C-alpha cells in the first residue's frame, strides 16, 4: 500500500508562536495611524524621441537606389535603400524630389541597353493587404533604343558597368553540356546537404551565366534544382550558386550558396537577374530576385575584400 508523507506535528507552543507572529505582521501599522496616500495620475508627456530606422547596409557606390523593370519599358520600380528586409514599405517615404530628373543606365541580357531620365514618381500604393513599390516613369532621348529593348535593372548613370557575359542558353551545344555538368558536379559536392530525400537525385541547371571580370577571373552565377516527384508531396531543392575560376585553372570553385528546400508550390525562388560591376573599383555584384509566391524582394550579393556576401536585401512588396 502506498503511504502518503505524514504531516509533521507541531507542539501547542509552536502553534501559539505562529499565531502571534501573524498577528504581529498584521498590526505592524496601527489602524488609527494608517494614511492612504493617493498619488495623482499625471499624463506622460508626448515623446519627442524619433525612432530612427536601422542603418541600411546599402552600397553607396550603387547610387541612390536600385531600379527594376516595371510593367512596361517606360516604368521602373523604385527599390530604395531604406526598404531593407527589416522594414515595411509604408515605414519610409523616399524623397521623390531627389530622384526626379535623375538619369539611369538600363541593363538587360548582360549588357547596357540604354539610358533614361526619371520624369515623375508615383508613391507606393496599398490595396487591402497588398503593397506595391513606388514607380518611376521614364523618358528616353530621341533616338535612344533603350525604350524598345527589354531590360532588368538600372542604376544611376555612371555607378554601374557591365562585364562581358554569356548565358548557358547561348553557348554551343557541346560547351553548354560541359558547363551544365560542371555546375551539377559543384552542386552535388556542396556542404550543408542535410535533406536526405534529395541525395542521389540529378541536379538540373535552371539558369547559368558566366561573366569575365576585370581581374581575369570568370564568374559563374547559376540556379540548380532537384525535384522529388511525388504527386501527393512534390518537394524541391533550389540552390543559388556563385563560383569563380582563375585564368590558370579549368574548374570553378564555389564562393557563395543559398539553399532552399520545401514544397514545390510554396518554395521561395531565388534567381539572379543581372550581373554588374559597381562603383569606381568595379566590384562584381549579382542582383537577386526572391519570389515568395505572394511578393517579391531583391538583394545585392557582392564580392567585398575577396569574399562574396549578401550586402543588402530589400523588403517584400506584394500581398
């Protein structure tokens, strides 16, 4: 039979001491001498402190903003430095007067395709729970072919230049197959492959660009995909891979990766949309678009002091 702990017994003298102690505590303040002090409620003064947003890690050599092609060649989404990944679109308002009449260089298909001038600005708009980027309307000089050519990104004139770029789609068949095999080999050997379900599955090169850098190196920016084709649970792995190759070597070395794993329908896609050389030192930069299904954001992945890193990431715009 289980026995409960026995309650200790106290002597009458001990019990009387406890009662007297309680009474002494209750009578520590004489009833007649008690005075309830009412502290008047004073409203707090309005704070004059302005909460400053976190300092933006934006690369100042990129100019005042990143511009991304809008719904037409004469419209650009304004991705301001203040719109970091920790801020909401309606938390800051860029000064449109500083951007009006700004001249910007347009880049597409790996090269500069034209120059435009910002003629007017439209503020960010909200519809229900959706939020859009501010829009810059562009004007092209007479005879400038930029308005007729597709472009992806733009920077203030003089802040960005283009390296010599080719894409895997534009290479001869044999060269394209060799590059795809090199990329697949690098991706399959990357560290951090913690999802066993994808091991042994073929790596499919979704996108790949090569750029010749001023220092003689070759830059590779690619997206590699592996799929688990299960009808009830289709899963996907997407790897953003940035690699470099010296002129004296034949193989690429991985320098930066971003791996995403999840359901195919809801997995965030991370795609390079441009490669440019920023600033006076012309450091290579890959502009990344991140699509979460209900919104878009952008990031600058740059080589700084010989190391590739995500220098800046924007907020999401969408629903």
